[in-house]
C-alpha cells in the first residue's frame, strides 16, 4: 500500500526536490503551491499525510492547519518552519499539527519523520464508518462528527480512538496503546495515554465524568464499549 502525501510549499525548488525524494520512496505525492489550493486539495481528497509550509501566499500554513482540524479531519500534519520561528512551531502544534521540521533540513531527516508519522496510521482497506449515538467516525477520511458537526481531533487522538474502536470490548493495556499508537517503548510515558484519553473524552463523550464509550480499566488500561452500527 503506497501512502499518499500532500505537499503544500510555495518555493518551487524545494517543492520539486522534496516531491522527487518522496516519490523515490514510493509515496504518492500531490502538491500545492499556495495555502488556498492546499486547503482545497486537503479537504477534497483523503491523504495519509500533509506536509505544510508555514509561510505561504494566499492562506498561511497555520490557517490551513487550523481549518483542516476545524473541518474534523485528523490527517497527520507536519509543518515546515524556518529556523528560530519557535512561535510558529508552538502555535502549529497547538493548532493540531503533529510534528514539525525546521528549514533548512536534510531530506533524510524529513523522510525519517514522515515514516514515523505514517507508521502510526496503519492503512486498513475497507474499514469505513462507525456510528456511536451522535458520534460518527469515518476512518477513511479520518473524520469525526457529532450530530453532523465536525469534532476537532488531533491525528494522535484520532489514531487512539480508532485503535480502541477497532478492538471493541477488549481491555487494552496502556503500554500496548503506547507501542501501537505512538511507537514508544518506554513505560515512563504511560501518562501520555491518560492525557490523550482525557482530551478524547472531552470531545466525544456526552458527559466526560461518566464516560459511555471509553472506560477505564483500573490498573490496566482502557476499553472501548460503544455499541456501534456501521
Ligand atoms: Ca514558504
């Protein structure tokens, strides 16, 4: 399965070099040269990853990032910032980007991070729609809605939700979630899982104090108990 990547970058030389490198790694690459074209493509076609420059004509990369998330799409986003623009980096991550690379960068570094982001999104063919009460999860589009309105999830929150949904009723230990959703091995990060479950509950549970979808299994992990219909 070749993953598809949307590269939104206005510098033509970089756009060409990068797409060549990505294609050489067998990714399917589409490009956009400004923020408006980029947002249009991102919202009309399912991509496995969006690589997004921050300084763009038309609509800034940060706006594109915010609007992709506001539309309820959880596609992983990697932003490209310029050295020392720590503000962009921080704002970008707050707006829902999943990783960033600082220009100038080595292609090898970017490729390594692309691989990490994509590894968290195993592509299952045929898995489509899940509905749990008012919550609807579209796995192919990486989109979550409540009563038809987009729910803002980061890519990691989406992958965590999806991992749980695809194993209904099973108790999933925190370390399994870490390994499968984040790719970490260290146990010291298990609180990461709790933090993400907390924010997921805020977004998808009717009442986060009495969760009905994601239950805590004390001392072990979590269990998805939503009764869905496809
Ligand atoms: Ca630029």
